[in-house]
C-alpha cells in the first residue's frame, strides 16, 4: 500500500472517530447523561436564531447546578435591578436554566456556542454584563467590546481566592467595602483598585435579613451554628475544616449538653476530595442521630433555607475563613474562626482575623469550654462591630441595594457615552 493510500485511510478513520464521538456527545446531551458538572449546551435555538435581547443587562452564568448557589445569592438584587433595567440570564446548561427560570422568574436563555451569542448581541440592546464568579467560560462573553463588563463575585472574605488576577479582565468590580479595595490593591500587581473597584455594600443582606434571636436565657442551651466552607480547589485554598475539625468539634458539642448544634454544610462539600465528603456525611449522621435521641435539644442539619435564617437561630458562629464570617458581623454576636490545618494554606493577616479567636485542631478537646466562654462574655464584640463598615459598608436596610442599582445605572450611562464617542470618531459603526 502506498504512503498516500495509508494517509487517506488514516484520515477516513480519524473522521469516522470524530463523527462517532460527536454523535455520542449529542446523544448524551439529549438524554441528560452528561456529568452534572459539564454544561450540556442544549441551546434555545428557536428563541435566539433570529431573535434579540430586549433587555439592557445580561447576567452571564455558564456553570452548572454545582455552582448555582453563587448566582442564587444575587436573586433579590437582580429582581430589584430588573425593575429599573430589564435583565436576562444567559447560560450554557439547560438543566441549570430550568432551575433559574423557576426560582428567579426572569428570562433565562441557553446559548451553546459563542458564535450564536455574537449574532444575538449584535441585534440586541444589552449594554451591561454581570458575572458572579471567575469561570473560564466567562471569556465567551468578555470578548464583546460593546458592553461594560462588571464582576460581582458571590461572596467576599479574607480567603486568598478573593484576590485574583482575573479581576483585570472586567471593566469594574463591584465590591462590598473598603476591605475588598485594600485587599485587591495590596495583592494584585499593576492594577488600579481605587479606580476599578466600586463599593456598593452587600445588597444580598437586604433580602436575606432575618430578625435576631433573643439572647439565650440562663439554663438554656446556647445555639452554635457550625458553617464551614468546602475543601477548596487547590492546596493553597484549603480553608475548609470539615475533615480536620468538624467531626470532633460536633461530637464534643453534642456530648457537652450546653449546646444546640446547627450544622450548615457547604453545597460543594466532597466535590474534589472523598475524605471531605465522607467527613461531611458522618457529621450529618451524628447530628441527625442526636436530634432523634433528644428531640427537645433542637439539633439539626440546615442544608436548605437561607443563611440568614441560620444566622437568626444562632447565638454563636463557628466557621472557616470565608464570606460567612464577614456576613455574620452585623448581627453582633460571638464569632470563632477555625485555623486551617493544611500547611499549604496561605492566610494573610487581616483586621478581622486579628480580632476573632481562632480554633486550632489542638484546641478541639477544650472547644466546648471555649465556645461557652465566648457565648457568655463575648470579649471581642466591640472590636468586631467596629469592622462592619470596613468590610460591608452601610448595612442600613435598603442602602446597599440602592447603591447596587445606582452603580449599574452609572455603568450603563458610562457605556452609552463611550459608545457614542467611538461612533463619532469612526472607531465603530453606528
């Protein structure tokens, strides 16, 4: 057989393999058989083929249901924004889109290929794009120069992941307070944080606000909320305490008798580490068994419901370095933050971590006494309350939502001015 014949045969086999792979992927998508972490890209072709977006704001969320908790945090503010500037949510996964439509009630469209998004935006009125995470797929939308692109984030904390060079990809970052601006300025080289960060507060707190519980009366159990973060995507971000602290901490508190334990697991627990998922399952079982054996104690796993509801039921919070710690600050009640057990974790000194007590693995044997002391006396209360404005801005109900809406309006007006200038100079077509 000649060399050209062999090459021709190899090319045919490669072509058949590609077609077979494509067919298998297509059938898996249509049959709902793709892994839940893989967008199915089952696009709403009939809606977008010759259509257009009438909305002014596009929320771009290309992830799957695993990360939907990140978008859910913004449901309340987005509904409020829709009253002023109509909002559409653009996704890459039909399963996620069904949930968003049912939960949020705003238009949600699946776009499977960025070329289709290109065609759609060219016919549409979208001026502002919002992003709630740093998904690599965000670049499918970031390439469009006719929009102002704003990063919202889904939670701010003293985690290292709260500072990312990826922030440079967006025109602006809407952040909660001065802490975020200082953090980004200190740790992101060649980035003008003061010019590119807009402080808006935490509008989510306006929609999740719940009344504070009365203080525990003498003789009553103190309610401890244990709300750890997940294991983290890499060793340097392994702030989660479920595998290192969680099981022993919960066991000690349940055995002590002075506490009601609420366990609020993170939605991503066990996503990357089997031991973390196993520890989470064991804690859930431990709490459920304690609740069954002593129903009056009120122990429970709080895997559903809002974080604000969990806050409202608690006298004291034990959490990891995460946004849960900063969102807890306005309630004024005691806070204990775990110290990561993993050596690779890099935790910078911050104002909050300098103030709150840290729970090390070696302290777990006396954790019950430590928490009882802080629940009773709370020696750091005044120092924590002094940090509320620094981390979260003005937490007066409604203020952060107004600042968010005004910041979006400002970004749209800025886009219109810049677009008009580009048209006038011939840089873009009318």
